[in-house]
């Protein structure tokens, strides 16, 4: 999607990507996805097929915009100009939504094509197809989180210094950090639900079931990764990476377990549920787009340009919201849908723990090997080359003296013939 002629790209930072996606020049797209998704979610119970077509069409529309983001015309139509007009701010705000017209028109055309193909009747594939994407997105939450964290934590992978691994200290530290986090979120969650202050003792008693589940999940993750953590502990860089990766992965699992517990036993408000799920969706999209914008193909071109990051993220967002909407119509409740998604995310992260440590160890070995390889000639090699060159200069194909080709060369000149030589004997015989 990128046609920039640059041969090398600097990696896009996560904060820089967020700033690009939240730029005031493209903010109307984000506001529009919130409004349109809310309206379609409200209509799903009565117009399920139309809602499915709308979400799919909007996702395809923004995907097309992302693929054409390097074109100047598309940029002019989907981004606000840098200079501001003289109109009042409310007028500028309303008029700024003109940049969403092109994607909406493309989506309208795609909806028309779908409608003409199906005849406007119910079908057996479009709604289940969109609903099945929820499974993909739940797994993608773990995969994108893993990709983003590995990119962030991989700075010390090249440090191959020997390291003494202390399993008991490492394991105990992880248990303390994660369980303190679990206690903190259950304490805060209970206070927000009950709208009153709670002591730590009351928080522990009220959230004992969650604390027990979080401890069991953590012990399971530590047991699954014991061999990989022990292998990584022999090198300083990998030991640090392993510890930090296990911490952030367990924080991810604990948070999703808390979300399941909160929806099952704490009766959270609809606003807090939508807010939490919206944040999770946003981070999933950001990590996914970040990994794509950081990837370069063999010829040095970036696979996804920075200009394409926002429309690509919005395309993912419409697909995610559409899958949730379809499952809401199937389960008749948003709570069951969200619980199912959190369970899938936990299982996906569990499965990614060991491969991540193994892959990162291979990468660390490659970094260490690359550091030992020198592309410059050694001092001994340079001396050998100089000696060969000097010898070649000293040895000549012929003498430097000039040859008189008329007179020739007297090869006996300056020769010292001894009396016993064979030549003198031959001359005496002839005489």
C-alpha cells in the first residue's frame, strides 16, 4: 500500500501512531464510526441482514481508502486542510464531516451491490460470516498485544552475557506483582460498583473468588513456561526480556479474568462495559495497525504507510463492531458476547506464551552471532595482502634496461670462464 521510494524506514513508535490516528485533521472519521456503529447496533434486532451488509460495506470502503491513501486526491478528500477558516468553531466542526462523504458513498454503493445480489431477502451466510469474525478479533486481541509488547521489550535481546538464573526469586517476584495488581483492580472495581469506600480486608473477602482464580491462572502460566524461562535465564538479555514479557502477559490475562468476573458477579453499568470494551477494541486495533506499519517488504518499501493507518484502523473497527452486533442478536445480550470474547483472549494468550519465549531466544542468538561477525578485514589479512602486493612489484617480467635490437646482446660479456670449463676443452680439440 505504500509506494514511497525510500529504501529504509524508521520504525513508527506507538505514541506517534496514536497521535497520527487522533489528528484533528481526521477526527471526524472517528466520531462517525462511533455514531454509525451505535445506530446500527440499535437496529440489529429488527434489520439484522441490512446491519450486517452495512458493517461489511463500511469495512471494505475504508479498506479501499487505506489502499489508495498514497494518492493526493484521496488525501484531499479524506483529510481536512491544515489551515483553519474564519468561520465559527461550530461551523467548522460540522463542515469538517465532509471528509467522511467519500467512504460513506463507497459503502453505499457496496450495500447496493449486496442488496441487488440477495434481493433484499434474508440469507444464511452474511450474518454468520460477520459474527464469526468476533472469534478472529478475540484471538487478535492477544496476538496484537503480543506483537506490540515484543516490539517494545526486544531492545535487550542482543545482550548475550552470561546470567545466573534464580528461578525462585523470579517466580516469587512475578506472583507478588500480579497478585498486587489483582487486589488493586478488585478493590477499585468493588468501590465503583457499590459507590462506597471499602477497606482492604473487605475487598479481599468480597473478591476472594477472583483472587483465587487469578492465582490459579498465574500458577498455570508459570508451570507452562518453566522450561522456556529456565533456558532464557542463562543470558542477561533474554532473562530480562523473559521476566518483562511474563509480567505483561500475566497482566493481560488477569485483566481479562477480572472482566469476566465483573460481568458475572458485580453487575457493572452499561456505560462502564461499553467504555471498557471500546478501549480494548481501540488498543487491539492500534497494536494491529502498528505491527503492520512497522513491517517492510523485501524491496525496502513499507507494507502499510502511516497515511493508511487511520482508515485501516477504522476498517478493523467496523468489522469488530459488526461482529459484536451480530453476536448480540444471536445471544440476546451483550454480556454473554463479551464474556465469550474474554475467554478466547485468555486462551489465545496462554497458547502464545511459550512460542514467544522460544522465538525470542532464537532472535537473541541471531543478534549475538551477528555481533561476532566482522565484515572488515583483520590485521593479519591486510598484512598478507600488502606483502603479496610488494612481492608483485619487485618481480618484473623483464629487466628495466633497454635492448639494442640491431646489435643484439652478447651473452658472454662479463662472463668469467674458468680454464677447466668444457668450452675451453672443446676449442682445443677443434684446433
